[in-house]
C-alpha cells in the first residue's frame, strides 16, 4: 500500500511539474507576442511619424517657394489688366500676353501641350482661371521643349504652345506675371509653377480648364464663364 501511495504521489508531482512548465511556457509565449506586437506598433508609429514629417517638410518647402521672389520676373498691375469678354481681336501690350480683355471661351489648360500656335485671346482666359502658360520659339532646344512638355502634361492648370515672335526662347506666363528662363532645368521653372498654378494672382480660382477650345479650334461648352 505504501509503495502504491508513493508511486501515486510521484506521478502527481510529475504532472504538477509538467503543468507548471506548460504555464511557464505559455507566459513566455505571451511575453514574446506582446514584445513583438510592441515592436511592430512602435515601428508603425515611427514610420507614420516619418511620413508625416516628410510631408510636412515638403509642404514647408512648397510654401517657402511660393513666397520667395523669382529672379527677373516681370509683373503687371492686375487692376490695370482688362477682364472683359470680347469677340473681337485684342491688342496686348506684352508678348505673350499675361492678362487683359479676352475671348469668352478659354483654351483647354488641363495639362495640354499644343504643337501649333493658339489664339492669345483664348489663352489669356486660361490665365484668368489660374493656369500657367509655357511658350517657346524656334531658339529653344528640342530637349528643353520635350522636358517642359512632360512637365506640363503632368500638371493640371497648365498649357504649352509655340510663340515664334516672342523675345525669349522659353517664357512662362501667369495672370500678371511673366519670366524668361534659360532652359527646362532652370530652377525658376519649378518655382513659377509652384507659385502660380492656381496661385494667389488668379482672378477666378477653381474655374474650369476643360470644356473650352481644343487643339482643333473646336469646343467651348463652358462659354461665358
């Protein structure tokens, strides 16, 4: 009897020891899981903070660029630039024009690259809507023209076209603003886009850049705005 009781006690002791070992293993697994989860959470928080800080830095850079003056930029008093809608030819004081009376229909400017001359009176209406107009003459290199076309094609509220009789090889215009740049890589190109695409100079911010005149000279569903 005594031997049986001893064997039973030993068996119970081993079972208890196994139970304690299993409980200890479960505790270790929980600690590991919690630790890994904490690392993952901290990593995600850190990554999220990095992304937010990067976006904040990028926005700060854009804000700084928008406030910084652009070298050799020319400006016209917007109060002296006419904004009447006319169906007749308009003689502008600058080439390309940066404002003034214009046709009731705008030139489509939703990142459109025109390979042929467009009418000033329609392009000026696009500037009134907050577009940047990139123009070039035959002195501009094909490489620069291609780079600028790629940029315009990716930028809403911008358009590009040749203007053979302009003074500079490459010029950028917005409502009341204009600059001649040295080439597509001139830092003033990005600065001008940042500052004036739907910029504070825009008389009609948010107005349409589609529904106007296209490359074929047709369109104008949004006439009169």
